[in-house]
C-alpha cells in the first residue's frame, strides 16, 4: 500500500485517520503484515514530516510494516506538482519519487521471500 498525504495541523488529515480507524475494526486485520510506504508534501518547508511520524504510529497499532527509508517529504510541493494534469513537474522530485518507489518494490519483494 502506498499512502500519499498532505499534513493538516501538524498531523494526519482527519478523513485519512478516520478511514484507518474504521478499517482497524475489521475482523480480518487488513493491514497486518502488509508493507506500507508513506509520501508527504506541503507548500511549507516541513513537507509533511509530522504527518508521516503520526501515521507511522497508527501503522504500529494496525500491525503494518512501514517502509521508512528513503523518506519522501516534498517541500514547496505547490511549485513541483501540476494537480490539474496529475503530474510531477519538477524533474529532480520526479526522479526522487521514482527511486523511492523502486526501493519500495525491492522492500516488498524481500518481505515476500
């Protein structure tokens, strides 16, 4: 699973937290043992770091396996993403996200062995 989220009030957006809370009540524990990658961004310089920290705490309760490095925190995201075209416009950011996704793929493969 890949979670991409902004940071709201130093934490996880309420709707995302609510979704995880409801899913945590399912009897089959859908996140248990599953790999999860977190990517965050914001117009500011902190770039979603606090959201990622809080989401990792939630994932511990869900028994998910958080992929922690390399972290993706995109500051000034409003200058690097075109939301209408749904694309990353900044080349270095695009390469960094691609490298992260490749590393996550390898992480998932190692877990499956």
